[in-house]
C-alpha cells in the first residue's frame, strides 16, 4: 500500500508521540525525562503530527471520492462540478488545520501568549495595520471559497480569459491556473473572476458550437457550399451530428462573409473540427470555384475623344 505510506507514517508518528513519555519512563529516570526537550515539547509535537495526520486523511479521502467521477467521460458535467467542489473544500480544510495547528503551538509559549493578549487588548492602530496588510490575502481567500460555492466555472471548463482560450486546470484558494491551447499556463488571482467578465464555453454542458468564417466573391454558389459541407461532415467522427449551418452573415464591397456552424461533443474536438472544415472548404473552393475567391474589380473605361 505504497500510496498510503504518508498516512501510515503520520499515524505511526502520532502514536509514538502519545506513548513516548510512558515508554521513556520504563528506560530513563524521572530526572532525565524532566530535562528532555522532546518530552517537554510533547504537546506541540502531538499537535503538529495530528495536523499532518488530518491533512493526509483528507487527501486520501479526496482521492477516493474523485476516483468515482472520471473527467475523461464525454458527459462529465457532474464530474467537473464535484472535482471543483471537493478540491476547494480540501484546500479550505487544510488551510484551517494548518492555521489552528500553528496557533495552538504558538499559544503554548508564554512569551508569545502575552504578546497576543496585549495585541488583542490594545487593538486600535495595530489592529488596523494588520487588517489593511491582510486585506488582499483575505479577499483572495474569500473569492476562492465563493468560486467553490457559486461555481462560475469548474475544473476542465473551456474559457476565454484575457483574450486567451484554454481550460481551467487548477482552482486554488487564492489563484486559478488556465491551461492555454498552446500549453502555456495563465495564472490569475481568484478575485479576477469576480471582478472582470470572462467567457465560459462549457458552463452547462460539454458540447459546443464551432464557428468557421469564409470570405469569397459574390459569384460563389451557396448551395454548392452546403453540399460540400454535408460531404465533409458525413461519417466524420469529430462531428456529433447535431448542428451544421451555412449562412451569409455579412457583405462588403469586395466580398461576402460566409459563416459555418458545426457542433462537437467538447471543446478540443470542436477545435479540431473547425480546423478540418476550414481546410477542406478552402480546398473545395480552390478546386471547383477558383474564380469565386476574393478579388478586387477595376472598371476600365475607354477615353472619350475631345470634341474640337
């Protein structure tokens, strides 16, 4: 059970710390035991080891729960929701355990306890300074918890942030990691998503529409483009069989804008489908209607003779 070795080690360490004084009394005299630093700090060591035990137990429990929900499934909306909630909940619990552990250890020292009581008693300026310095940190923590509860996005959601398209890879208490399509990582504070607008393409479901724009001459036959799209999508495993639309969405002086809408089961597949449709439609126009590629027309008029 190698994957549980940290949990086993934390249990063993906590047990040893609990039993260290009775075991030491069997070997050493009371004078030696009273002078031992380890025995004197037994309570603090127990707090630290027990905090570690709780953290490892939460980590094992999280992995066990998440194993039941596979993100690789096509319909993974519920899995993404639970992955997001459980991961954030784990981080909140670990943060609280560490904070309480450090606080209890520090309070065991008389000098630190007196300083703490003095600060609480005086409050005033010291409290204001501490509050202002911790404002951003506390704000980021609250934003992380709010994201976990309201879930404007989830793990593996396809998003557009800062004009970059990618997937939510990590949701932490104070920051979020977005995996950009070219494998870069965009790291943003949690407060960003509560203060600025962003696009979430898979908020309610994993399936998505892909858009392809073509710019051609006015002479292109639209029905021929529709037939070509039918042939491209027929039997294609990237297309989910739901949406295929061709529309002329704009006209300019030199060309028309043709928009193609196709649907796919998820955002990576939609990207591949868009690229494939664009390439094959361009090839179709080149081979069958090369005269319908965008062009600029110039009217040449013969110069009229000047009447004397």
